[in-house]
C-alpha cells in the first residue's frame, strides 16, 4: 500500500485515512510493510491523525527483536551504542507504556462495527417488500351458444380492483357449438380475493352461467 512520503502532510493524511478501518498496512497481522512505514515516520504522528497515532503506538509496543522477525531490521542505534527511546521502551517488557491501547482499539472496533451495522440496516430498510402474487386462469361459461362472447369478455374486463391485472383470453369449445371464455389474470394476494372476483363476474348473469378456476399458481 503506497502512501507517498508519510512525513509530508498529504502522505500522513492518506496513511491516517487508510488506518481508519485497517489494523495493519497489509493483511491482519504485523508485517514488513508495517515496519517500513514505521521506520519512515520515525516518530509518532502529530495533529489530528488519531488512527495513525494509534497504529504507531501499537507497532512501537513490539520489541525490536519482534519487529525484526517480520522481515526487517531492528531500529538503529544512536551514538554511543544506546538504543533510541522507542527501542529502549520496547525492550522493557515489564513496563507498559501503552496500557490504554487495547481499550482504544476495542472502542474503535466497536464503533466501526456499529456504523457498518447501521449502514446495512438502512440499506436493507430501503429494499421494497416482496409482494405475493398469483397467476389465475378462469373458465367463464355462457348460458348457450347464442351468448355474445365478445360482450361477455368486455364485461369481465370491466371489473377493476386494486391489485388486479387482466391478461390474455381465448374461446375454448365445450360442445354443441358452445364455447367458454378462458381468461388469465394476475392478482396481488393481499388485495384481491379470488372468491370476490368470481362473484363479481357471476353478477353478469345475462351472459355468465358459472365461473371456475382452471389454474392457480403463485408467482
């Protein structure tokens, strides 16, 4: 992950932004990449770069030997052979200079988790609810072969209900020159009662003898 020169305000800002939701420079454990950026900084970031500061304190909490095991080298020695302040603090395993680090990380992790959960719930709430629908084929039978079937179909289609959509229709022979009207429709289950729809069609009693359900499928 390249941040440019992390000693410049822009480079440090990019590093801080990246560490807002990452624990390490690469992957989920400390690596040579962390050591490289750590050495490039040379000291804890100043200003409002809280994420970079948190990360720097965490990397500094490891001893120079532990950091060397990541694939890099221990921190350089100052004149006289004495270790730098950060290295000296790292080698003192009995002194906890960063006791609040775990608490800060836990608080940040909890906050990040809450924000992601809130964003997920907000996105989920915007999704339209699934509307249950059914596809139905109705057999509408006339009284006899003299019934005006075109007029029958027009009367059936004149029925309007919220959640009702009429589809294709055709005439099907039933014998003795009589044909029945077979018509399709799609209904929203919560809005349209099939029994009520049949009753409304049968109200055209001058044309309709009976109504049967030929097919009923959930969509």
